[in-house]
């Protein structure tokens, strides 16, 4: 059988993944895991407040405030959400000027079984209450599935906000349509308005920043360079890490390295003109979740590396970065032995993990004394 450029590239990517995953040289003797809070009900995301305390979303539709002693209380004033399948509360981020304006942004599933979509809610945190809250984005069109919402949020250095959206599982062709906001990265101003310099201008496409995504649940912006890292779930295999460019087409479902759950091909193609290749690939799938860029001093050897939750493997993958590219991968924190839903680098300089269960934990990674 002749070796084509496509099969050669796929083989090289697969070999890179298979032979680069290894236990970290930074062994368990050098770090320890400290539980900040437990008893969380399927937490999805977290952010650290300037006070050092935390906001944590639970998928069932609660936003928790967690203090330094691990005590939790529910924040009032949150939006109503559609809780079913993968739907509920998703990401929580602070406005870049949060100390001055107190603004927080929450992504969530909005609607009903017959018509639902990913949405973004903005409000001011005042004590333990969200005030002046309003929905500033709702993905169009609606769908009747409770899967593949995307839901990650991140601010760009220019102050605009990115939201990842899934293609709804049963609507995968919509990821290639510029008249649908499903399977996309959307970009809006902080108040929900459409930036004038977004790459597409036709009706229905004004908020689209990139397209051809399946279910992107990891999003990190390097504040120093403006580089946007995104990862997304493949089907059976084909999980991808990509560096996102405005107007970029990332291929799904026209090209993919994964197979359908039935064992059939989603597409016979792994590459096509004007469609981006992944910067890193996981086959078999690890079901990537939250992602963080480490910029702390506690573990100098991790500086500038990406950390990705691996739901299937119940661990975290450290992607060793050089000049913005992945050169190796290591498995970490397997002793957690739980689905890691979110990984965050916090302003206090520590890495944090959220475990996904009905008794989830917020965990801090600290140097071993």
C-alpha cells in the first residue's frame, strides 16, 4: 500500500503522541496535592478572586463562593439554566478590570429540551449576590440536544471576550456553516456588542471568530503574546489542540483523525486545503477538559507549559512547550484518581484542579515541604 502525504502525517502525529506520554520527571516527591474544599456537586469551572477566595460553578446550576477555610456558600442572582445531559453551568471568568467594576461572566445552557443553546450572563458581584445581571449572548440557532455546548470563556488582550461553542452532537455539519454559531469560537465586546473588526460580516456570522470545531472545552490566552490555545473533543480519537487564528477553519467534520462511535468514518479525510491541522493530537481520546498555562514560580520547570485535564484517564497531561509549540507530553496527578474537569493557573501563583463527581474537590498543587 503506498504511503501518501496524508497517511505519513497521520502516522507521525500518532507516534509523537504514543512515545511522548511518560511520567513526569517532576515526581510526586516534589509536589503535593492539598484539598481546598470538598463536597462539590459536579463542579465545572473556577476562578480566584483578588481576595484569594474562589468562585466555582456546579453543573446543576449553582455558583459557589469558597473562602480560604474551604467553607462554601451559594451566590444568589444567577440565571436559570437547562440542566440535562451535558447542560448546566459551565465557565466563570472575571472581567480584566474586576477590582474596579466587579464584573463576572458566566456561560451556561439556556432554554429547554426542545430549544436550547449556550449563553453568556454578565453581572456585578456585590457581597454574595450577582446584581445588574443580564444575558449578553445566546448562541443561534437553538438545538434540541443536551450535548456539545463548548462553553469556555477567555478575554483577549484587547479586552474582547471569546466563547467556545459545540456543534450540538447531532448537528455536526453546522460547524462548517458560517450562518450557524454552533461549532465555533465567537468574539464579542465586554458588553455583548459585536466588534467591528471580526473576520466575517454576513448576516448570522458577525460574531464568528473561527469555525470547524466539534466540542471545544479548553481555552487559554497567553496574555504576553496573544496566542490563543484551544482543545476540543474528537469522537473516538482525534482530540485536538489548536492555535486559533481569526477566520481559521479547523476542519470538523470535513477532516478528522477520529472515528465515529459506531466505528464508521466521520470523514475519509484528515487534511484538506484551507483547513488547519492540529498542533497536537490525542488518539485514543483522553477527553480533554480544562486547560491552564503555567506562569508560576513554585515549579520553575513547568513555566510556560500547558496543563490539560484528561477525563478518561483521570489525570492531567502536561504539554511541554518550546517557542509556543508542544514538544513532549507527561502524565501527572494520577493519584487524584478522579475525572479532572478543570485546571486553572490562579493569580496566587498556584495550579488548581477541580474533580468531576457528586463529591468533587477543589485541589491546590503545592511544593512538597
